C-alpha cells in the first residue's frame, strides 16, 4: 500500500464515521415517538417579531392567523419590523392593530433586523419570550400553546415544525417540504428525544427573552439561524423541537430562486464552519457531547465536498474494473434510490401528504445533486449578499386547513 492509498483509506474511514453517526441517529429517531409535551405550569407572554421587507401581499394573512390562535390574545404582542419597505407592509400591519417597528439601521441580513428589534424591546419587562416568523408564514392555531408547553421543560429555545403552504405547490416546493421533513425526522426529532439540541431553521422558533438580554444576538454570518444553533451549543443552551408547533411557509416554486436561496444557506454554513469548528471540537474534547454533535453538523459542508472528491478518487486508487461513465452511473443510481426512500420514510413519519409530494420524492435526488456546484462555489467565493425573495402566496390559515383536510380525505 502506497502513501496515496493510505491517505485515501483514512479519509474514507473518517467520512464513513461521519455518515454512520448521522445514520444511527436517524434510525434512532424512526423508532421514537414524537414528544407530546405536558400542560404548561403557566402562560407566558410572547412578543412576536416579524422582519418584513415589501411583504404587503402576505403580511395580512400572517397577522390574521396569529390573532386566530387558541392562546390568550392579551399574552401575544405582535411587532412587524419593517426593513426599509417601499410598499404598504407597515400600513397593512397598522390597520390590523399590531405594532410597527421601523428598522432605521443599515441591514445586511435578517439578523441585523432582529438585533435592532431586540435592542428596542430590551427594557420591556412584561415579555417572557420572543417568537420569530417570516412575513410569508401563516401559523397553526395551536402554535403558541405548544411552544409554551415546550418552554416549560426548561429549554431556553424551541424550534417548531416548518411545512409548506398548499398554494403553487410544484416539485420544487415539494423538495423543500422533503428537505425540512428529513431535517425534522433524522436530526431534530432524534436529538430532542436524546436530550440534545435541535437546529434552528429560520422561522417558527422561540427563545426566552432573558437569554437574548444576557447574550445578545451578535451573529454576523449570512445564516443567523445556523449560527445561532452552533453558538447555543457552545453556550450550553439547548434548542428543543416541537412537532406540534406548526408554521406554514412559502416554499419557492422557481428553480432560479431556489439556487440563489441555497447559495446563501450554503455560504453561511461554510462561514460558520470556518468560525466555530475549532471551538466546538475544543469543548467536545473537554467532555461536551452537545458540542461534539454540533461539530459533526458544522463540518457537514466540508464532508460533502470531500465525499465528492473521494468518490472520484476511488475509481483511480482502487482500480475499479468498469468505465468511469458506468461507475458514475452506479453511484448516481445508488444515491437516487437511497435518497428517494429516505425522503419517503421521512414524509410518512411527518404525516405529510404522499400524493401531493410524489413528484418531489422522485425529483428530490436531482434537487440535492444540483446542490453540488453550489457547494463547490461556496468554498471559493469571498462573499454572498443577502437578497430578499418575493413572496406572493396569499393564503389564509382557513384556506390552508381546508386544503389539508381535502388532501387527507384523498390519501
């Protein structure tokens, strides 16, 4: 065995260990029931923050769904944080009687908007916790009740379950549905069951105000949700997962928009890996399993890149006796089969409609394959700018529930 082969086999062992780690956790999650939280000992006072830039088409439906919640209205204060809007977003919010915060600072990301709002509300003594929604969301009536139960366990932060709106639901939107279903089934749910930390995924999350007042919200990468997940692991703050706290999100149905969005997500993850991986490993070596788990997540972009490289290197180093084209087709076929089956199981586990998502299940491996050039680009780009995504799926919570019931009756 020469030195090149030795390095190759060491790399493959490390990649296998990483894959096996996540596989074991994923299988563990499949055999654990979703946690149903006990009734809360008290009702918390929530401040809902909605960062919004030119969201007049959708903001009204979100506010209406919040007002329709099965939680005491007097314990929910809604703030629409208008981020340099040029449309009627703020006016619509004011007409519905919610509070409007005008973000007057320069912003590069949603984190800047939230940090501004947190600073203004720091001295508000009546607030127990913040809940963050994107302006294009609508909220299940039980969301606040379920989050309140989750916070009663002592976790300082909670991530709800993110699912797609029914309107304009094509294969691309379905792939997003599967992406979050797999994240919940194979990552958030098993870690919540094991007492570890789930991940924050952008919207539908809550955090105790005291944690924000004490630690601030000083996240400077382009993905503040992923950075928050990593930093909270370092700080020892566990993020709980609540599958019954459902928020409906507008998943893009435009492939070009999807590329732009995933480029931002991936670049932010690469930023976090460079910024936090050594810190996580240092705390892991001092006995923090939560930091070890977060380190395995944080290094995922590099592992994916190395996996692509070693897949090609395997053909050269091991001397596989088939043409490279056949070898590549074999890898793609195995990848397609495994990922489609994994997505199907995750959808069944989450209770999502299989009929609505059949095209997405078949196309999900292609959706992931298109992530490969995005991943490679993010390791060589110096910067990715945050750009707002247009939202136009104006659907009410009543219409969403009606569509769900119709799908359930035909499945």
